[in-house]
DNA sequence: CTGGTATTGAAAATCATTTTCAATTAGTAT
DNA sequence: ATACTAATTGAAAATGATTTTCAATACCAG
């Protein structure tokens, strides 16, 4: 996924392409760690000085709506966003540097079925997130 | 876990027992769905009218610190708390009524090891949360 | 009972997010 | 190209959640 593709997605969904949106998209798309709206604002203003924080919020909203980014939940807070994975993927977060990796192939079907049987719940969704140290932080 | 035990825990950790804290503890301990600070405030004020919202925040903070409650992350927000499960347990949330159930016995070791190998991360923690419909909501 | 100190609630401060609004601008139709 | 028009913009104000400040109160050890 490149920034160009994200912009195309926006355009195809009826949104106009502006310098403000380009700056936000390029910033978020290339980040390998989750960014808060203010962090996006600070970084994106290097590309487009006139950018307003409100526009960052509004652009993030649209990107989330198009499933191009996703919110990251962490003990310290839940305001940060990262580019979304492809298909059904989960997050792996480095507690030290904040680096985000994706993984798929989680097969929780057996677990889910067992829990459903015991609890009487009909399970429709799951959230799984792993925390740890990335390869770089591990060796330092 | 009863409200009395929570109060004992607070006392044993050097905190004083007050009417305000008793009202908050009794409210949160007996709830089967996650409550936001304002919800706790509204409910607890039925027991202790003079309660202040600030005290609710301060008491929730202490209960979380003692691992008697835990924050619940949901798509609509992450400000709600629920009584914590025993040991290593995960949450199962009803999307309709908000009812919370706990489950344990999640064996994610095999999955975790596989992800660790592929990603190079050293995995130290995981968050797993299931969503669905509770038995009651399912049949309505 | 008493005294020292943790705790209280109200008000103000802070921080994150949303709304309002007039000016600008992207992109379509000419 | 040019003009038009609705979407988009940033600033300021409003809102909502949470934290800090502070003087008054009340818990509880002695």
C-alpha cells in the first residue's frame, strides 16, 4: 500500500485531493509506529506548513472509515493510529520503541467455539494484540 | 469477590475507608457491565448523595492500581471499567446489552511462539477480547 | 478523645476532540 | 481556459473528559 493508493481510494470515494490531505496521508502511510493526531500534525506540517490540527482529525476519520488506518489501543492511551493491515490481521507492538508489526494466521476458531459453548454467547468478533520487544530493541 | 473484600484490600494498602469510597466500591463491584466514571457517579450517588465526580476518578484509579478493576476497550471508547477477573482471564462482551463475561484457559502459547519466530519479536504479553451476543440477547 | 494527615468536593485548569463559520479551492461543466 | 459550486480549509469557540489546586472535613492510630 502506497500513499498514492490511499489518495486514489479517497478520490474514488468522493473526497477531494488537497495538499492538506496529501500531507497527512503521506505521513501516516509511511509510519511504522502508531501516531497520535498531534504527532501526525507535527510531522505533516513539515510537508505542508499551513495544515490545521482539525484537518488532521477530519482526515484520520475518513481514512479510518475507509479501513486504511486503524486505532491502536495501549495501556497509556487509545488515541494513536497505524496503517491497517491487509485482511484479517492483528498487531504486535514493541513496548520499547513503539514499532508495529502485523501478523495473520491466528486460528482462534477452536478457542472461540469452546468459549461460546461454556458461556452461551454467540461470538462474532475478536480483538487480539500482542506486546513485546522488537528484534532491534531486544538486542540493545 | 465481595465489596467487603475490596474495602479490606484498600485498607490493607494504607487507604482510609470513607462513605464515598464505600459507595463507589459497592457500585462497581456488583455491576456486570463496564461502567464509565460518570455512570459510576450517577449510580453511587444513590447510596451517598454528597459524592463528587473527582472522588470517583480517584477511587477508580486506586482500584485499578490494586488490580481489582480493569479498563475495558471498545470501539465506542475506552473509559469504562469492570471488576477484574481472577488470575489470567479475558473478557467477552455482549455488543447488545454490554454484559461482560470472563473466560480463562486461553492457550495462545503455540500461536505466540509461531509469531515470535516469524517476527523476531520477544512476546511478553497479550490482549484478547471477544465480542458477541450474550445468551439473553441472542434469544430476543 | 485528640491530633496529624489522608481525603473530600468545588472550582479552575488542562487536554483531546468537535462544532461553527467565513474564506478558499478542487474539480466539474461550460 | 474559465466560471461555478459544493467540498474543504484553518481559526476560534464549544464541548467533554480528566487532573490539579485548595481549604474544609473526617478517618483512625495512639
